[in-house]
C-alpha cells in the first residue's frame, strides 16, 4: 500500500503523527498522571518481556510512515529511563519519510543523554516543567525534584542542538496557575516555546474536576496583561497548540485547549503503547493488539491491513463529547496517560 492509499477514518482524518510510548515507568510521580499514593513501590509495571523490542517498534513505525505519517514522537512514562533509547532513535531516524523525530521528557536525565540522542538523529525535545516555584513544582512532580534539575536538562538539550525546544506546562487551578506568568517570563526571549496545557481528564486516577481547569483564554489574558501577545496562524492542519507570539518579537508561546476548545476534528495522531497496543485517542478505553500478530509471524502486508482496518473505523472525538457524556452521567474507563504518553 502506498502513501496515496493511506487510510482515512470515519470523520475524514488521515494519519500524520505517531506517538510511541517505550515504557510505562517514570522517575516522577506527577499528581495529574501517576499520583504517588497509587504508584508506590508495590505497583507492578510491565515486565520487560511484555515490552516491544526496538526492532519491533521500528518495524511498526515503518508501516505507519508508509501510510503517510511524517512526525514521530518517542514518549513514556519517561522514555529516558528505558535503556539505550538512543538506539531506537537511530532506527527511527533511518526510516525514509520521517521528517520530524522528537521526544517528550521530564528533562532530568537529559544531561547524560542529550548528545547521544542528537548523534542518533533526534531532531528536538519537548520538556515538561509545570512551575519554577520549587515548592509548587516539587509537590506536582511527587518527588520533590527542583525546577533547576529540569532547567539543567533544557540547557543540555540546547547545547546538543535539540531545538527548537518546547516546554510543556500543565496548569491546574489553585495549584500552579499563580506561577504561569513567571514561566512565560523565564523563557521569553530564549527561543524556547512554552505551551500551557489545560488540565485534562486523562485516565481515571488523577481526581480530575472541571472546576480545576484554567481555560486557555484566561491564561492568555493573564500573560497578555504583562507581556502583550497576538495569535499566529497554525503551522499545519492538526497542530495541537494554538500559537501566539509576543508583540515585541521576543518569541512564541502556545496553548493546548483540549477541554475548552477541543480539536478532535483535525486529530491525526495514533499512539503505540509499550506492550504493542494501538490507541486512536488519548482518552481511549481500549487498544488494538499488534504484538500478538507481530510475534506470531504476520507479514508486513498483514500488519498493514490490520492497522488500516483499525484506522478506517476510527470515530474518536471524546473531547468534543466530554460535556455531553458528563451531563448524561456516563462513567468511562480511559487508558492512563503514563501508558501511552501525552
């Protein structure tokens, strides 16, 4: 099947982005993802034998690229806790058609990995940093890690040439919303792009409540009052972040508004979990098993047919339906974010 035969889902959306989670483990315990009280020493993560090998991941990635995927992101959990992840980056880099190869990380391991990742072919990184206030950030990451450890990782990535660097900041009302302008101030003029993310109801374990969401429009007003900003046009169809720039020309920021301004209609992302399940939505309940056919001798053509069949029946638009589902009192099991990345 050629790229011109790429599958289209039931809402007319093609494939464009592939997000590959390489591990469900993490060295943080962020309250909105892996709260420490639920993911302590007794929690059982996936055993190594259940994880896709790097060769298996690269084989599946090549099939997705054959369908028109050009942007590939490596995620976790925390991807840098998986051994030799730079080897996977090298394999993905060698797939013809991958135009943007990136990795999302909490940043604390970047000082020891950034150079190897760049040498292997990684284009850039996205680093999570929810506040520059040590007390606030330490509580949010669940480990008491100071923001300086993440900033050191960002500096290492910059030295290695992994740019443009994007910084993801999840904003939760009453937790870190009062530190948003400080984050914007710190990165203004650095060339790094901060993206403020509305607190989302990913998974079932983070105690999400709608009244703890700070709308992107409110965040934009907060920042504009101090540093005037203006909107930019999207870079491409399906871009997740709404782009803004500082009026003085000193940089760009973004807002990801899954709750108040859903972008399901242009979602062209597919996610591959560490154990080889395909998820067609960040808020999906069930994944589709690719590991079993992969390890049972399925040919590339058979895997292509399976993946195309999964995508063609896709009708996900959870964020657009969220309010209606809540109004109907519908409870829904959702995959946890640490299992498939953000």
